[in-house]
């Protein structure tokens, strides 16, 4: 007995519903196609007899309409057989089949044309007929005649009903077989997941430190990721300690300034205090936000689009540096994905783009390239660049080469720390544009 709140139950119910819906739609389509086929089959017979009427039609010298011969189908001689033909002129009946008796065919308000038209009409006994109508000019000296020929719809319906009975029975058997196959597949396929559930219980209870690796190839990546998630806990603890240390260091200097200047409350000093307090607030917000970020390359399902993140950052940078009228080139980012959290990606790329915008003369370029599991993401500018002897200096937190530019000197250090947590790296060099090229090596998704 399946429990309702289980994966097996959901798979079986959803698969069963899909099978039923698919088979019902298939049955309807098959019946419809067969109905169309049967209708065309009857139409071919009626058209053949209508052509016989056209070929046999003539007016004699006295202006009397005559038929050289009548359609050969014997059903036109059986009274009310549903197989009828009739010839009219200006609404007046000229000739008709014996099967019509004393009745006449009625096509209602339909207007006959020189092209063959097919209608569904009601016959003498209120039976539905498939009626072929055509307007024919037999002799230019006389009014055109209207030729009608019919076949009973009961024949089409009987054929379709018989076909439907067989096809529905066959599809019911097929549906039962498919449902049994789904149940069997679910029972067998989900056994490895039950083994994983048992392994997780053992880890939680302290009986094991990791999940067993002896699994099917299909579920082995899941087991590996869950084991990576266990290792991730240790990384999170280390990262939290680093972030809190950074926060304490960032707050220390502004607080010292506040204490030193608190004795003199002149307007100038007051302005300085407000500025430093603002620095404290920004640093606290920054590092608390960094403490809230999580994940390394081992996070399950962590996948971020490079192009989406860069597009958002370009939009922000264009407004932040609108006076610089910078040109951003990020056309080489298609099919590039980062195996990690989008917040961390925004932090890294955002810092690099901010630096590039500060120093660029007019152009900033972002290039991405994926090679297997490796992602290379470069941010370049056409500014003055950095001398090779100064690269180690700017990579350290709080160190800046030019105090005339706004900032705290911590951007590149933050980028390097986040890249390290993902098993990647940051390197600086000379760009083809003439300025700095900051290159990130990260895991690709």
C-alpha cells in the first residue's frame, strides 16, 4: 500500500494521469482521423455518381432536360436508403432517384455554385445526409441546373462506432500495461534513494561521518554532493570567523578617530565625526552582508548565469558613473555559468567592475570563457593600469595606490577571499586595452 505523502505515490499518480490523458487524446485523434477517412471514402462514391449525372445531363431540341443514363449504384433504387440524387432548375425538380420517392432534397439557404460544395443536411426521414451540390450549365440556351447527390451519415457513424470500440479496448489494455510498468520501475528505481535515506540517518545519529560511496552511477553524483555539503559546514565556520574579524578590524579605526575627536566639538570636527560614523555604518552593513552569504562550489544546485549578473551590474555602473560616459562590452558571456551563489558572484564581479570604472578612460570589457569545469572571467579597462611591483600591495586589504579615488582599499581583497573559498583565484595583469586586466578563475557549471 502506497502512502500518499511519498515520492513513489506522486510519481505513480502523475505518470498515471499523464498516461490516461495521453491515451484519451490519442483515442480522440484516432477516432477523428478515422471519421475523416470514412467521410472521404463516402465522398468519393458520391462524387463518382455526381460525375455520372453531369456526363449524362443534356437538353433536347424541345428544351426538355434529359439523362442519357442514371447512376449505376443499385442503392439509388431502394426507397429511403439515404442514397439519393436529384436535378433542379430554378428551384423546380427535374429528375430524382427512385429512392427519394415523392420527396425532394432541401439544402436550406445554401447557394449552389459552379464549384462542388459538401453539406450535411436532413433527409426525408430526418436522417442526416452528406450532400454534394454543384451548379452546372448544361446548355448556354437554358438556365443552369443544380445537381445533388447524397450518402447517409449512418454508414459513416456505424463504421466509426465499430472502429472506436476496437481502438478504445486496445488503448485500455495499453494503459493498464503502462501503469504496471510505471509501478514496477518506481519500486526498483527508488531503492537507491532509500539506501541514501538510511545513510543520512546514520550520519545524523553519529554512526557514520559520510554517506557510503558504493552507489549506482546515476545517484553517485547526489551522494558526492551530500558528502560535500557535510564538508561545507566546516568551511562555513571558518568563513564566519574571518568575516567577524574583518568587521572588528573595519570598525576599529573609525572608533579611534571618534574617541580622539570627541573632545572638540567644533563644526569642522563634528563633520569629521559624522563622516567616520558613516564609514562605520557602511563597514558594518558590508561585513554583516558578507556573513550572510553562503556556499562554495559544493553547494547543491548552486548555479548562476554570468550574463544575467553582469547585465544587472552594468545597469548599475552606468548610472553610478554616468558622468564618465563609459562604454561596456560584455558580448562574450553566452553559455557561461558559475557554480556558486549569485550573491558571491555579484560581490566579486561588482568590485572588479567598480575598480575598472574608476580608472577607465572610456571603455570597460568583461570576457567569460568556460573550458570544462573551469570558468575564466576577466574584467578589463583602458585606464593607466597597475605596475607589476604594486600588484601584491593592492591585493592586500586596506591598501590603496591613489587616495584621490573614493574607496576603502578592500575590494580586491574581498574578491580574492571569495574566490579562494570557491577553490579559485584572482590575478592581475596588463590588458590589451592598455589598462588593468583582473582575471578570476572559478568553477564552471
